[in-house]
C-alpha cells in the first residue's frame, strides 16, 4: 500500500521514523512518501537498500533528496526545517510560505494517489491537509492528536469531520476523547521505544566523552528548542545561566552542553557564544539523547524533550520563552495547568516550569543547584519519573500503531 505521511517538526520526525519502521515490518510492499526530517529519511533509505539487496539489484539513487524527487517516487518531499514555526505572531509572519507549502502538498497528494494520508501532530498545517484529503476521497489518519484538550477545542469538529481514525499517545487523552465522542486507538506512547531503543541508553560515559573530545567533568544539559525563534529567545538566558553557575566554586569544573537541534546549524547558536564562555559551553549536534542521559541535570525547553528527559531519568527544570504577544494570546486560550507533558501525565509538578519572565538565569541557577545538592528533592523527582513511565505503558507502541493502521486500511 501507499502511505503519505506528514510530520512538521523534530518530534514528529522522531515518531514518524518509528512509525515507518513498524509499517515496513508489517507491509513489505509499503511505499512511503513523506514530509519529515533526517530520521524518517534514514528509515526510508535503509528500507530501500534492504529491498534492493533482496531483489538482487543496486540503486545508486536510493538516497535522493527532495530536490530531485519526482511526483511518482516514494521518499522525502520536504524537510520540516523548511516550514517549522510555532506561535501566533510567528505563523502570521511566515503565512505566505506556509500557504505555499499547503498548495504544493495538496497537488502532491493528488499526483501520488496514496491509500492513506497519515498526519502527525503539527495541526496548523495538517488540519488544512486533513480537510482537503477527506474531501478528495482519501483515507485520513491522525497520529498524535492535536492538543485540543489544551486550547482551540473548536478543532474537535474538524477531527470528527475530516479524520477517519485518530491515534492518541497519552493516557489522559482517553477520557477526554471519550467524552467528546471521538473514536480513537491508543497503543501506548512511542517515546518509550525511542528512548529505550536508543544508542544513548546503552553507551557508557567514557565512550560518549571520547567521541566528543570532552573532559571527564560533570555535565549540565541545555536544550534551547528546535525552532529558530525558540533558540533566539532561550540562548541568552541559557548562556547567562551557565556563566553564573560556572562562577560558583563548586560548579567551576562543570561543562555545559547545548544540544544542537537537528534542523539547525552553528550559525543559530554563534551570536551567544564568546571566547570566554566557549571554555565551558559546547554545542554538540546529533547528540541530544546522549547529552541528556549523561548529564547531572538539565535545563530543558518545554516539549517532547522534557518527556524524553524524564524517561532517561535526568533531573530537570523546564524553561520556556516566546514572543510577548504570542504569550499574552496563549494565556487567554490555553487551559491546562502545566506546559510539560510529564507533569500533565501525572497531573502534578514533577519538575518546575519557568515560563516567560520567570525563566531567568537566577531562577534556573537556584533550581539546578537544588536538584544537584538536595538528595531528597532528586529522589522525589525520580520517583515521579517512575510514575510517568508507568502511565505511558510498555514498549512496542510504534509497531502496534502501524499494525492497527494497516488493519484499519484492510
């Protein structure tokens, strides 16, 4: 069968890649065309190589990129870094490009004629595609429900009207969608597989340090987010935080590792790095999970990364800053107690959240010191992490969802 998958950001690329592994495992004849990132492209490339090998032929064009993909091919259409944007003001500023991508996507779906269109989160874009695909007669699956339980509940009507089957990933979503009368499938959370099956979970600290030419000193992880706007607002706070903590004698030998987002380059981080802070701050790309796992504690931008950090068992504080106008609008329409998935899952504050003006270097220094120096506080957080993991269920979610999707199509 033909699967057209759309993921619009780093977390969607992660979950999309694991979903693709499950689809290929269940459907050996699967053809997948997708909007995503490097992880999804890697899975697609490995399957093409394996498929070509099994058929006794070689194909030197297996890993073509989006620039030379024809509309009849499977593979990557657009990389998410070309369109990833978050926030009301940010969306308005890039509306022209986003609408252009929507128009292109609609034409591409019609041309490729898939058996199903699978949408992964990214509601601003994907709801437009859901409506189009449904009206054009395509089967539409939505994987990782848009967060209608947090804001913009009016989108419930669109889920009912344009989505054939909803696949949810959080246990607290079940009673919500039951009450709204929306049929769904829940098979656990795919992030459990992504963490437990990661190379970071099994590698030892010495290998990590040697691979990145790091000294054997304690690590503080710093994740500024994956979007350019998030990085530009979080980096000044993170570098100031690192400078203040590093100036304290107890922490003068610590190293601060910034996890470079997969869709970004050093140019996105350079403006906030100086000759002085480069002595203890380093940016590493492609090492996010390893940085989290080997860190003594972390300052994490809210999102999937905070849930990953909980699953890895690293003490954390969440910090988030956005455009002031976006924040004022969000305060009026967002109706959840917490911004972090881990806290939402257990409905209590497992780790603190510093938002907007509260997210400053002094607050972050105080909280990271508390997590490192107060053993009782750390023990309590790790206990909460266990509750978060237990609530998400066991392993195998991605494969189970892929199998359920194929069953629905049959």
